[in-house]
C-alpha cells in the first residue's frame, strides 16, 4: 500500500511539475512576444526618424541648390544685359548711318 501511495504522490508531483512547466512556458512565450513587439516598435520609430531626417536634409539641400541656381541665373541675366547695353549704342549708330545713307 505504501508503494502505491508513493507512486500516486510521484504522479501527482509529476503532474504539478508539468503544469508549472506549461505555465512558465506560456509566461516565457508572452514575455518573448512582448519584447519582440517592443523591439519592433523601437526599430520602426528609429526608421521613421531616419526617413524624416533624410527628407529634411534633402529639402534643405534642394532649397540651397534652388537659391544657388536662381543667383546664377540673375548673374547671367545681368551679364547679358550689360553686354547688350554696351552693344546697343553701336547698333543704334549703325542703323542711323544706314538710314542716312538711304
């Protein structure tokens, strides 16, 4: 009888150990899932920040280029106006001479 009692106690302890192991396995799985989700959220936030930083940098670079090209365009226009103004007098003189010769 005592042996049967011990066997039943051993079975009972084994069942408790198995149940505790199941509970611990569930807890570990939930904790791992939570840590994975947290890591994923952090990675996504880091990615969003990196994208925003890249966009901001690109906008600033583009704005700088636009301003530089606009300044170059204004300089070129002024150069052309200066050259045109210097040639204008010569052209007017030639037109006047031709008109007089007619």
